[in-house]
């Protein structure tokens, strides 16, 4: 028997047609359909013979966790905490890997994995960045048109940092949707001032003609949402937790405002997330004598693939907004292949993102957005650091502290298990028959 606690809606298209479901009795048909589908989805389909067929999107944006009871009951969920609350030990949970169809057959203690899609570096027919930039812009326009065709009646909330990634999304949202508002987070420290992000977001929203709401958060607010960010973000690693805190604060503000709209008003959150992975645009941050957000010391082409594949684990956007009943789309996730065609040599160029965005969408943004120095929202300001990272560090929530807090939230007795639950940026998945049998025998009934 299959019991589903999937709480996150699917948003996926086959070609230009929105698909309401991927359901099919034949796993082969399901895999074929999934391979021809773009978007984010996680599906659980009961098998006539018992057990379940499970399908997850190529990037792993929608999460799908599984536990198997010794009686043969298969329990699936979007959220780890829902399984734990049902009495499933955290150590008995595994994940459907991104881009896979998984058959779970408890009667024979079997698990069969079929990979239908993978994230690989692609060779471009043209190494000219001008050509690749035009393709990226063209595909972004195509996808915004498709999204608007399906969801154009919704009120759109854009998470706007004032930078290039979210700026392009805001500009395209204004072009394709009729009711758009922007939201930005700012840490409200002792001086009461706004962050650099909020300042740039204000200028950009005014230039675009989009109303902006600045959502301030104090140190108490940051600490107050930490458990929710750990729970709904489904990760303990510092960068993802810090991002989840920002989104938790924004999600609560958007939810409150949406609830004041006329009855029946539907919302849609759009973000500029994922662009950093697609361009390997991450740098460590030093604070208090410690380095945060460390990256593997590998070439940019390999790093880009590691970051994109690492989207399998962590739920800093979809999980956080989804817990508040908000649908979120990350448009850059719909044009992954176009970004992966960019050669590593281009990624290594100074200010490569500025170059690319100017070529792809320079007509959408003002010059001051290209000229600004990037500052992570988690650190607040280049001249006066403050915000999430400093607040958490001051209260003992460094890497080890976040791991302890995660274990507390999920009632994990052995913290060392976490190093096996997420490895190489991916959640643990069953791939061998012996592992499946272990889980079937080890699952405690709810």
C-alpha cells in the first residue's frame, strides 16, 4: 500500500504544454514522459502488485523522501519532518535521486532504479558568447510566455535582491504578468539602516516601475525562524540554512500580504535562484577568523556540475515557500542546458556574469545594476558586515552548531549519520538490494 504525504505541487511542461500529471501504469512509459518533461515534479504512483513507482525531476528541485514499513507499506513525503512525525526514524529515510524512476517492491525487498536524465556538461555548437547569450534570452522569453499562459491570472511576487539574477526575473515578470510586486529582505541592526541589497532593490524596483516591500528582520527575528528554516529547508549546511532564513522571512511577509487580497486570489513567487550554480558564481566568505561557504578546489567546469547536481539536497526555496502554501518557480532552472553550454573559459573571465547578462538582457536593466559589487544577503554590507551569518555565529550556530540544531529538530540521536545522509551534495538513495532489505526491517511503525 502507498501512503502519500506529498505536499508540494508539480509544475512541469512537455514541450509548450502544461502537464497536470505524469501518472502511468508502466514505469517505462513514466520514464519516457519524465525524460520529455521540463520543470519540477515528484510523483508517487501505486503499483498494481504492491509497492510504488516514484519519479523525481531532473534537477531534484521537488524533494521525494521514502520509508518502507516491514508490513510492505510505502510512505512518501515532500518533507522529512512529516515522516519523523509519523514515527519513522530519520535513519530509515532515503530519497529518490534526481532524474530517476524508482520501483519499490517491498514484497521482494527490492528497489530498482532507472535513470532517465542526468545533468552533464554539454558542448556548444558555437563557442561565441554572443550566440549563447541570445539563446539564453530567447529561452527565458519562451518560458516566461509559457508560464504566463498558464499562470498569468496570478499575483506575482518577485524576490528581488537588486542584483543581476533577480533583476532579470523581475524585468521579465513585469513584461509578461499584469500584477507584479517585489519583496526584499534587509537586516535591521542596531543602526536601523537598510542593507546594500535593499538599497539597490529599491532603486531597481523604482526603475522598473514595480512596487517594492522591504521586509526588515532583527537579530531576534533571525533566531526566531531558525528552526523553521532547518525544518523546511531540509538541510543543516550553513549556506543553505542562511538562504532558507532569508526566504522564511520573505515567505511569511508574502503570505500575510496575500491573505489580505480578495478571496480566491492566487499567488506565484518568482526568484532568481539557481543562476549562481549555473555559472559557478560562488565565493567563500571570511568572518570572525573562519571561512564559510567553502567550495571544492576543482576546475570551473567540474565545479559547475557539482553545484548543479548538488541541487538534489537542500530545499532553501521550494520547501520553505511551500510550507506557507506559496508556489514558487525558479525560471533559471528551466534553461539549464543553455547555461551549461557556456565554456569554462568564459566562466573564468573577470565579471563573466555581468558580461553575459549585458549581452543577454542588457535592455532590461539599468547600468547601475551592472556596476555594483556583489554582497551576499547573509552578510549584509561590504562596509559594515551584519545580518544572518554574524548573528548565528555570535549565538553558537557555526557549522557544528547548525548540525546540532538540525539533530534536535529531527530527533536524530547520532549526528555522525548526517555525513552519510548527504554526500557529495546529494541525499542518500537506496541503490542496492541489501540496503532496501535493511530499511524494510529497520522501519518502526507509526
